[in-house]
């Protein structure tokens, strides 16, 4: 069996509850992505959040809100995927509450 096919059927060792909690509480910062091993998405989320803060400080509120909206929409998408058990960790394994 090909490695990606095998990992796609395996359950992740990451805690489903912790991943959902991190996404729900710190979602826009990207902490959940770092936890599940999706470092690129984590860096993107963190960059969007920091961009939002910097744009607010610079007084560009309209653009800041647009950046935050993109970050929130992405977080809601990932949160949904976690809840329905379709989110994968950094190694391609499903993060699920099912045994």
C-alpha cells in the first residue's frame, strides 16, 4: 500500500478535543495548526493576525478588518472540518474523536 493511502486511513495521535479547543479559543492566531503539525497554515494564520494588529496600529482600519475577516473565515472552515472529523494533521492522518 502506498504511504499516503495508509496514512489517510490512520487516526492521528493528536487529541481531537485539544485541537477543537485550540481552534475555538486561539483560532485566528493559528495555535491549532501548530499543534496538529500544519506549520505552513499556522504561519499564515499568525501572519494574518499580526497584519491585522499592525494595520490597526497604523490606522488603516478598513484593510485591518478585511485581513481579520479572511483569518476568521479560514478559522471557521478549519473548525468545521475538525468538528466533522475531516481535518488532517501534518502527516495526513485524520484528527477524529472516533475510536
